[in-house]
C-alpha cells in the first residue's frame, strides 16, 4: 500500500497541472485527475451541484492545485507528503459536500479521465473488482515500474522539450492502465468497464458555424 501511495503522490503534480495546458488549446490528455475535475464547471453541471456545493468544490480544488504547485520544488518525500495531504483534504471535502449519488458519478468520471494503474486499487472499487492478493501485487509492480519511467522522463525535462516529455508521460500512464487491466479476469474487466459509467465529455467538440448561402 505504501508503494501505491508513493506513486499517487509522485504523479499528482501531473494530474493537477496538465489540464491547464489543455484549456489553452494544446494537446488534451485523458489524464486529468480529481484536483481539476472537482473544480470543473462541466463536471459540476453533470453532478447537478447546487451553488453552495459548486463554491465549496471550486475553493478546495483551487487550494489543492496551489499546494501541489508550491510543493514541486521540495524534496521528494516532503513533496509526496504535501501532495497526499492536499488530496486527502480535497476528497474529504467532496465526501462532506456531495451526495452518495454525486460521489458515485464523480468516481465514474475520474475513472474515465485518470490514467495509470493505481485507479484499480481504489478502495471504492475493492468490492466491485474483488482483486486477489496476487493481482494487487502485480498491479503494484506495474505502478512501481511506471513510477521509475515517469521519474526519468521528468528528470529529462528542459525548456525545449516540455511538450514532448508531457506526451511521453501520458503515453506511459495510458500503457500502465492497459497493462493493469490485462491482469483482470474477463468478469473483472466487465465490472471495471461498468464502473466507469456513461461516457462523459469533458471537452465537447465545438460545433462548426454554418454559413448561410446568399440568395442568387
């Protein structure tokens, strides 16, 4: 469990900060994370949140992103601790603010928009996937391998290759998810697919403006 938590903390920076690039019209990642989803207006609309609920989640999501960004310059263990605490605070706020139905839908959206292998280990899914001890061990190994690859990629970053490194990290995260899902039985994969719920479009395609034909 410690290894999984460490991996989560290491990658939380990417989950929280990458979507800002997407909002500027750059390459959009399917790896978003709860720090951004909790403050997203489209997610709020999907969950049918009230005004007070929206305000609460916006506030705590902003606080989470601020802490994660500030922690980037810290030593690895301290950064991991700060990130973990910020995420725990965010999830506690979600639990206290949202109904069970809203939390269930948010988890479905999170599954759809979070890459990596650790999502399969989430406590909310333990009764659904019913992973064996061997499967949990194998998924931890996938997560550990991913952690090492991501660390090397992050260390290779410079001002000229930021986008390229980001795309490579996203690819590694996506592959780790696939590798973890392959460890499931057919029945578990069916449960995993069902756990993601109805497809949600975080960034719906923009409708093209139709030009009216001039009368001849």
